[in-house]
C-alpha cells in the first residue's frame, strides 16, 4: 500500500543537504482554512445536490409516467372506438337490409311470409359472432319473425323502453340497455330501427341483438393479461353495455356525479378526466370517445395505483443507486476533515523536514519515473482488489442467505464488480503485475466467438468484419487479457469513427528470421485490427503506448487501453505495433508466439460418488491484514460449514499453529491455512507457507495474491494459489478437494491400523 507518511531521508539514497540559506517554506495556515471550508462546502453540496437531483428526477418520472398512461389510454380508446364504430355501422346496415326486405308488408304480410323471411334473416345475421338474433316486431310489439326461430314464439316487447323510445322518436333508445333477450335467450343489448308503412306511420321495429361478451372479449385481447387498464362501452345516459375486466361490484351504470357522467351529459365528443371509479374501486385516468353519431361512448380507464407502484419501484432504485455512493462520499469527506485536523496539528513537527523531504522525493521520482508509476498503479490495484473482495464476499453472503427482493440490485453490483475487475486487470497489466493465466487456444476458432463482444464494443454505426483465416497456429495466452486487448482496440476504433465505418479483424501465420531486422524471430500468429477512422498524427502515434497518455476528452479515456495491449503482448512473448496516418485509418498489429502444444480437449463431466460419511467442516486459519476482507471471507467460510480462526499477520498465525493443545494432544489444531501473501511484518504469506511445510505432518496452505511476481514465487512452493479477486466457487471447490484428501488420508491411516 502507499504509505500515509513520507519516508525519512535515511530510508533512501541521500542527496546533498540543503544550504543554510535555502528558503524554508512558511506554514500555510491559511491553506488549512481554505481546505476546511472547501471540504465543508463539498459535504453540503454532496448532501443537497443528490437530494435535489433525486427529487427532480422523481417528480419528472412521475409526470412522465402519468403522461405515458394518458397517451396509452387515448391510443387504446381510439382503437376501441374504431372497432365499435365498425360494428355499429354494420348493424345499422343489417337493420336497413331487413327494413328493405319487409318494405310494403304489413304485420299480416310478414306473418304470411314468415318462413321465407326467417331464412333470409338467418342468412343476414347468422354469420356475425356479435349478433345474437335479428328480429322483426309489429306496431303492437308482437314478434313477427326472427332469425332464431321459425315459427317465432309468442313474444311482445310493447313494454320495453327501446320499443317505446323508437316509436316515440327518442334517439338514445336506438341502442337499448343490457337485458336478457326474450328472443335470443342470452344477455344482449339491441340496436333497433323503426319500420314505416306507405303513409310514413310507425309500423313496428327491426332489432339486432348484440352480445356484450363479444366486445368484452375484444377488449380482453386488446389489453392483454395483467393490464392496469379497463375498457368499457356505455350509453350516453351512463348505462354500461360492456366492460372488461368485470368490475368488482356488479353495476349497470357508471359512477354517478362523476366527471365522466358530467361529460356525457354535456354531449362531449371525447376527452380525458381524472376521477375515482366505483366500478374499479380505484382512482383512474379515464379517456372517452363517442362512437360516431351513436348515443354510445367507449371509455378506457388507467388505474393510478399502478402508476404509483411502478414509480415507487423506480424511486427506490434511484435512491439506492444515488445515495449509496453519496454516503461513501460523505464518509470520505468526513474522514478528510478529520485527517486535515491531524495534518494541521502535525504541521509544526514536520515543517523542519519539509524541504529536505520534497527534494528527496523529487529526485527519486525523476530517476525512477516508470518504476514508480508501476508501483503506484500496482499498489492502487492491490487495494482496489481488496475492496472488490469485500464487495464480492458480501454479495455472495447476501445470495447465500437468500435475500429476497434485491435480485436487480445484487445483479447491478455484480456487473459493477466485473467492471472493477476489468479496470484492475488493466492497471496491473500496465504495471506488469497482472498474473497471467495462460492456456493454449486456436485463434481461428476463438475469434468467431468474440463477434458479439466486439459488436457491443463497436456500437451500431460500425460494421464488423472477422477473417479468422485457415490453419492458424495455436497460441499460449491469457484469454481474458487477449479479450481485453481486442475490446480496448475496438473502443478506440469506435471513437475514431464517430460517423460510422468498418472494423476488420484478421489472423494469419507469420515467421521471422533473425536476419530480417524484426525485433522478434520465430513463428507467430499475426492479428491485425484495422479501422477506417480519422487516424493519428505522428506526435500522437509516437506516444500511443505511453501509460496514462490519452487524447480523449476529460472523463472519457484513462490512458490505459493501448498500454495494456502492449504489456499483454510483451509478457506473452510477442509484440504490439500501430500503423496510422491522418485520414488513412489505424491498424494495430498483435504478434503472439506460436504454441507447439494443442489446446486441451473438453473433459467429460465425471460422476462423483456420494460419500456415505458425513461431510464435516474444516478448521481453517485465515490470515488477512485487511479487517473488512477478513470479515467477509470468514462469514463465507462459516456459511460453507467451516470453523474459522483469524490472524492479522504471518507471525501471529505461526504462533497459533505451533501453540500446544490445552490437553496435551499432538494433533494439528488446524486443517488448513488460507493466507494473503502481501502482509505487514517481517514474514509474508510465502514465508508462512514455507514454515508450515516444515511441520510434521505438513499443513495444506492456500495463498491469495494479486501480484504477478508473488504468484510466480508462490508456484515454486507446494501450495495452492488463488489470484485476486478470486471466484468464491473456486475457493469452495478447492476447500472440498482438501477435505476429500483429508478424509482419504484418515481412511488410509485407519486401514493401516487395522
């Protein structure tokens, strides 16, 4: 880790002392005041701005959801109105055809030709699913002919409102209320029209009985399942003709004295109102439209509780995503204030050494610039790895405990963890401290599998061409680092082609002889990545692989992409190069050495025999100097069924291992040791592992590290090694293997005793 205080002069190469008359810096007391005020202002802003932002976003989101709901109801009611208009127009045409059919016939004439009229009525209305019956009634309300029966039953509708209304010229009664049809025997509502004799006197009516269920079925299909909306068909006096979904309380009319009933009473053609619906027992946003010139309206109601429910869910996610980092920022500022006070306190003690310290640090940075950059990046990445381990362990704990209702949030944290691991890999790769997990792959078979990954990095405007070649040699590389290198180059190509273009990936075999003047010799796989972008000027091209150098706007580039590509190729035994010119695009060349080994064939899954013995947990000694990492790992181990003892450094861990039992037993106190490599003190994790191997019997050790050089050294010790941040499932698998080895050894010892 980076030291919190400067090193003293005797800890580094001494420089000539400053002369007695060298200027001595004055104590910047005013700087502390300015910094304190700045931190307080930042703290206030960090509290106020997120609150204002969340409030503004929540208000805008609620308004947008209400606006979307209103638009949805308007579109839906328009579709339902067009459907109803077609049905009513068709029914009116049916009425007209029937009127024309019996024109010139009085009641006796209709009765005399009832059989032929019945057949024609059945032909007219029998093919429509919405039509229940077509009937002809006389001037006294008696049924003369029907599409359902021949001869018709003795039925009279003289007392019905629709008959009297049509006879008396009331327009609204041309569409009746819902009733139980005397002719059809179903629940229907009727569309009727008057018959006239040659003297234009009332001679009866022609009635088409419509099924409300036909409209309800259409509305159900239109809305779909679990819709927050409801559709209805009502008369202008508020009588309900059809409604879906069925209301909780059975009712034949809309809510009285409501904005909708007032609008219908005024004869409004359409509009949107907000009201409380007694039918739905809910507040709604309701759109209505009149169906042509008919005394009928189509209504669409959107339940506002559904809007609020969705809004609350979005608000909770917004609050969590906004205030979680804000709380961390508040803590950082608060700690900064405390540290500022401590710095101000210590300023007088340090001012005598300030000038000398700055001179030494300046000389050291000047002489070891790149090495210092690598150490800095590696240290930051190591600490960041610890933070990722803390978050990863706690996410796994939450998942293993079956926390309900936070699947979306946990998935978001896991996606952020993957991004953090990718950034850490870049940092360690640039610092040459990223452990490589090399494996042999066929590039020609591997490249097509990366198409979707590259398409996602390039965006929709850039076309992708992949030419994997034929017979391309296998290479020994870290697949994750190779993927990251291709992604970095694809992202740079996308930024160089803001208006779109083409990105081409090719792979071929190439060989270099020592006398050709190329920095490498031997067999290589040559991967080229070519774009049609703007290209780079010579001064930018000369610094392309320099760490932290970027020409992108602030906040959009880290300066680690191309250095990672160069470091990866170099550590894999190859080389990376770039050709570019203004207006001619850019081509990246990756030279990866050929591997003589073939990629391993996929192993078939082996059936494991279930052990009849009870699986007992292990006694684990956890050695970790970071308290948060130790706490998370300890909790996970305990959830796996193991018993955990913690130590903060290697020396105290060795004391615990060598401490005798209280009852004098000689059996080991622990089954294995899980230790970090990078720890404070005179011993690190590798020293601890070497010391434990000298015990009898040797104790299993699992070492954890994020540094490549430590990983290489650890591999020479007979221990298991996990690189940070490790997968919890891999740790569990490793512990299971150790437990099986322990049980097998115990069984062999019991068999030898017998």
